[in-house]
C-alpha cells in the first residue's frame, strides 16, 4: 500500500468480495454444500428460518466460516493482499472492479434509506 487511496480501494474491494461470498444469492451455490436452512413454526404461529451446518470436521468448519462475515473478511483480505503483492497485474484490475462495486453498493444503501 503506497498511498491512502490504494488502501481505501483495497478496503472497498474486500468489503464487496466478502459480501459476495457470505450474503449474495449469486454465490449461494458455494454455501449450499455447507449450509442447511430449516423452517420452524413458533408457538405464536409465525415461522422462522434457522441456519444449520452440514457435516462435521472440515465441512462444518467451512460452513461456519462461510456464515461469518468477519471470518470470511479476514480470508478475503489475505487473498486480495497476497494476490496483489505476488501478481499485481492480475489482481489490480480485480481490486478496482470490486472496489467500484463496493462503493456503488454503499451509495445504493444510503440512497435507498433516504428515499424510504
């Protein structure tokens, strides 16, 4: 990180990559082998959905990792930083793309709260 702008760019990229892995529907196929959603009816008649982890050992560990924004964020940060250090020509465009998407996501969240 040579300058504050690069640091902010990397932070935005890691923010977006982490959300992509942990929450976005488009990556549900990554989480599906490790997560199971079950619906239970509560005493008041309402229904609630619960997340449980499939398997034991390494499979369960991956399930827990993929459900934790903070844990996945650390691994995404390591992946991006190491990749940027070792292969800057490959990772710089990826970082910029993810940072733009991350910034846009933040702006969209702010704007949608203002409009509602």
